[in-house]
C-alpha cells in the first residue's frame, strides 16, 4: 500500500515538473510530431507596425506590464533567448525559447526547455488590403509513443490558447499604434 501511494506521489510530482516546464524528457524514443495551426489572424495595421509590436519586448526593453510573462536572458540584434511564463490550469508553465527575427515578414520560435521536447513555430506576416495577415504555424513533438501523444495533445491545446491570447494583445497594440 505504501509502495502504491509512493508511486502515485512520484507520478504526480513528475507530472507537475513536466507541466511546469522544469523537466523535459528528450530521448527521441517513439517521437511523434503533430502540427500546430496554421491559424490566420487579420490585423488592421501595416506589417512593419505589427512586426515591431511583436519584436519590441524582445529586442528592446521589456515593458513592466510583460515582466510576469517574459524574461529575455540574452539579446542579439536579430535573435534572443527568452523565458516565457504562461498561466495554465494548475499553475505556471515556463518555456525557454530562441526567438529569431527576419524583418518584416517572419518571426521564428524554437523551444529549448519546456513541457515537451520539441516545438518549432513561426509567425509569417503578409501585407493585405486591410493591413496584415499573421499566420501562426509550427509543430510539437513528444516522445514515448501513445502516452507522449496524449501529453502532446494536452500541451498543444494550452499552447494554442496561449498563442491566441498573445496575438490578441499584439493586435490591440499594433492597431493602437496604427491609429
């Protein structure tokens, strides 16, 4: 009985570490990759303004309002290493990502540490008559076959919610700057 209780506590502890992004198992064994997106967002602002609204907190000084969501660890002219803090159902998940900027049409993200071992994603910015279309897409990979796929599905749902919230903030800021 004590062994079963200990196993449950250990399992719960491992789950919390993985969910928080503090434990990333990257073995490549039984890796399964699933798509993220593509999802399009139409923003009523010029492409350069949208790009700047996304890039400014990374390449410049991070605004105080974002300091509980973003910490830039290293800054270059076109690439940063940053920690993102995302509120999820049972706490905060931390992902560490490289973010690479190709002005004014692409922003690329690659997870270095997080709740899954493999995530690459991008924002593609194209000009439209009404402003800018931002297309988000990528892929998320997990190890260990079916159990990993189950975990990946949970993470992918939360990931998309976080991206949608982020793009909503970017849209508000870009459209404000465009006025």
